[in-house]
């Protein structure tokens, strides 16, 4: 589905938004808007209901918007044909046109089993058959029925993968640790740095370790190298190659490479090329999640995402939570010139959530060419960053509060803790910070107030907080598998909405190729002792110094 425009700046609503910005929105005081409108919170917050009836509240009211801006943003989504592109995605059309692929991760969480087709072929049965395999296998491993080569049950799972074949599984297993089988340990090896695998394997015994080699393509250099090292480590003790069957499984789309590696394709959990790497945690790439938290919880995770898919596809844009999130991001990015977006979960279990979102957002929308093959004339993807709060409050929040940059932020909190220790004292302190940070960023602290406090004249300016820094507060009841599934799907569709408005292809990733190709060539040069002179002077100098020092 191609858009009827090239540059999004051509859209009438884009011009309206620019006029609104120039004629006052840039100085719109959110604090004053609250004073003017007692219903502002109700007007700009939305509640999502999950499949199990649990809810997540999205409070957009602390953003720099009023009704005119909000309406113009909704109009922008309409003119940019966000709904049409969304419908094309859910219809299995090949909207990833540079790779000629459908973008169909949403079919992986189709728990209601509605027909979902690519190229006229309903994929539901295949998806369900992989899920049945995941169920059978995860139950065998968790119950101890699946035995290693010496007849012992599995105690350690090592997922070897990188990018989307790592970040989702790591983040979800950490976020849902409270649901885990505590005597089953999960490890993740992604980095080609030998330290990663070496350190993870220190805690493992080949007799009781199961490796999941997770790679969509099964050609990613880091993953195949790490997987070969794992195989060697295993065979040092197990000796016999026939034991590999019990200890290595593959999560991949590439059966040929899987069997070349020596894994029996019986032990392969497949998926199709319409699943992008950064959207693959819902596929068999999520096997480590199912092993760790159990199949039923994994299904609940899928159902949470499906509930958001349902919301995204059936709710008018004015009420559509991910669409609103995406449009606000465009508002700050393209009209306020914001370069970054902060996501801070007030939840220690979610400590890898920002890292996960970095790939989702930046690999999707870090693009300069639009769907009409023209270079865009406006800014696209934000630099997403984040760390869990309250830790981040004690590191980079200074810049968010008083720096010279506008940093739109999302704060995430669950009302109920999985660890309500000390009579829930910790949770109350955590929550008080969640509310206080968003409030402080909005209300700031005026010169007048600082002076009234008797601040010495030379410190007054240092203690002023300008405020009016936008935040979206996301309040869940509890981070259950369903709630986490919903939050991820929310961000997927936020990213989708942004990309649709920017008229870019959010589903390819050509930008990762050049470095890979150069690294391969340099790898060969590092194999020889000869001095290198084929690059620019800096690269030659660095390579030759490395050769000298590492010899
Ligand atoms: O290099 C980027 C990338 O292609 C990501 O998009 C992907 O998630 C990652 O590499 C891993 O790819 P694979 O699962 O094929 O090993």
C-alpha cells in the first residue's frame, strides 16, 4: 500500500500543526491548561482493558496539547492514512515492500483463531502447530521428563541469539521473573565478545544444559560463532555428537542452515519470514520465555498483545491509545524539534524494557528515505533511551528537569508489586516518585517561589525549574504476562503509527548491513600478520596498532 503523498509536510494537517505551533502551542503551558479545564485529565487519559478484564491507564494529559492540537494530530493520522496501512498490515499485505514481505507478527498472537492469510494462505494452523510444539517441549523440560545425555533433568537454558533473537526473550524473562520456575535458570549469550559466553557457561554443566540457538536467518555471525563455541564446550565433556540432539534446539526460519549446523530439524521451532526480528518474541524465538514462565503464562502474554491489536484495529483514532502515543511522538519530534524519547519503567523487573524498545523503535524508524523512495525533508525516529526509576532519577534526570533539551518521557508503574515487602513501604515510595517526577516536570518551580524560600541571590537561577516538560504516565494494575504483552504491543503500534505518519518503511533494516560487510572484510585482514593499508589512515592506524598490541 503506497501513500498518495511523498513528504508528510505536504499534508494539510501538518501545515495546520505548524501554524498551531507557531501561533502559540510552542508556549502552551500545561499547568495553565489544567487550571482552565477541570476535566483535562478525563479528556486526555484513556484506559485499556485487557483480555482478562485487567486495565492499564494511559494518562496523556501532561502532554503539551489542547483540543485543537489533539484534533489536528488525529487529522494528521487520517491524512497520512495510518488506518489504511494498519489494515493492510493486518490483512497480511506486503507492506515491507523493500524486502517484499508481509509484516505479520500480529498473526502469532491470534489466540482467537480468526483466519489470517498471507498470499491467500491462512497461516493460523501453522502458527498453532508451532505453539503446540512449544507447549509439548516446554512442559517436557519443565517437568524433568526431557533428559540430558546422562539421564539428568535440564537445569539451565542458554539462549544464543542477538538483536530481536535476544532482546525480547531477555526483557520478557526478566520482566516476568515472578512467574518463573525458580530452579530453572535462563542465560542469554548475544555478544561476540568471548567473555559473554565464557562467563555464562561458568555456571552451567553440559549434562544439564539446554542450548536454544535463536536466529531467524541462522547466518548471523555472532550467533553462529557463539553456537559453535557452545557446541565445542558441550562436546568436550559429552564427546559423542549424537548427544547434541538432547541439548541443542534451533529457533529459526532456515531449516537448511539449521541442519548444516548439526541440529536435527525435528528439534527446530520454525517461523516464517513475515516475522521481523524485532517483532519475533511472539514466535518460537519466545521459547525461552515459555520454558521459564510456563506455556500457560506464555499464552496469556500473547493474549495481552492480542487485546491491544484488537483495540488498535477497532477503536476510532480519537480513542486509539497507541495511535495517540505515536502522534504525540510526531508532535514533539517534528514541531518541537525533540531528538529523544525517554522511557522509564518504575519497575525493577522491567529493567531491560528500554533496551528492548531501542531496537523496536530505532531499527524501525531510523530511516531517511520514504515510501515514495525520496529522502525525507523532516526528522524521523527519536533516540529512545531509558533506565528503570528510581535509579535513573539519581543519574540522568537532572538533564531532563533542567537541561536545555526537551525530552518527552513515558513513566510506567504497576499499582501492585510482586514483592510488597515491609508492609508495601517500598511500593509506596516507588509510586510516590512516579507521581512526583511527572508532576515536577510539568509544574516546575518558578523564580518567585525560589526567591520566597529565601534562596541566596547567586543560587536563584540554579534552583529554577522551567517545567512544562511533557510526560505520559502509564499505570498498570500489575505486571502480569498479559499486561506485559499489552505494553509491548502498545509500543509496537506507537512505532507503527510514527512510521506511517513519516511515510517510511518501518520494517526493513538496511542500515545494519554496511558495518557487517566491512567487519567481514576486516576480519580476514586480522587473520594475517601483514600491515594493513587498504583503508583510510585512521582505520589503517587503528588496525595496525591492534595487531601490534594483540600479537
Ligand atoms: O543486524 C540486525 C538484525 O538483522 C536484526 O534485525 C535481527 O533482530 C538481528 O539482526 C538478528 O538476526 P537473526 O535472528 O537472523 O540472527
